[in-house]
């Protein structure tokens, strides 16, 4: 593939820009990309992932948290150090800076709790445990309402699910 700008040299730089949900792809040679300024962020000697994400870590006036300069009691890392490096010093930092980390995690992941994937080999077991928990709640409600036939049916279903070795 030749450079889209000069049409002479092979395109070695492939850029994808998405602006207002419109995707634009450009294929340029290194010289044309340099002339157009498309490599400025890569060629910068100060480029780092932590620097790129620093906008997420910077504290705003409306953001709650520990006072500036406060440090983790375990490792001595300050929040400002975390903002520069992009990594926390230890597990205790999560508790120490929780109020400042929660908004960042929510912005990045959409939640402050892990809701990742469940391995297939564990899914059936977890699904069964979740179903048993729901049935127990329904059982308690049926007993409160004195619906004993429904309670007996729920009890039997729970026993079936809890029985080891049986297919569920």
C-alpha cells in the first residue's frame, strides 16, 4: 500500500481517528506523517501512559479525598506520586485513597466493583449457589405468609440443588 499523501513511498504509518462517531483511516509513509505532525505524540521524549492518563488522576476542587500531601501509612506513597507514576505503591493505598480512586475507577470502568467474567468451569456452580440463595429468600417469604405448600415445594427444590453428585 502506498502513502495516501505522496503516493510514492510505502505506507508504514496507519492512523485511525474517530471524531463524532465518524471513523477516518489514513495510511502514510513516515516522512509524510512527520511533515503532517501525526507523529508528534509518539516522538515526544516525555510521552508516557501515566502522562497520557494524568487527566484522570488530577484532583479537581469538587473531588473528595485526602488532603494534599497525605501519604499511605504502609508504603509512604502520596496521591500526587500515584498521579505521576500511574501505579499505587501497595494494597493499603486503595483504602487510603479510596475516596479519590472511586470516581476514577467509575469513569474508566463504569463501576467501582469488579464485574468481570466468570470461568465456564465455575459458572454452573455459582449459578446454582445464586439460585439456592434466591429460593431461600422465597422460602422465608412463603413461611412468613403461611403458604406452607409453596414453602414445601421450595424446600424440596433447594434440597435437590444441594444434593451432591446429582445433575442440576
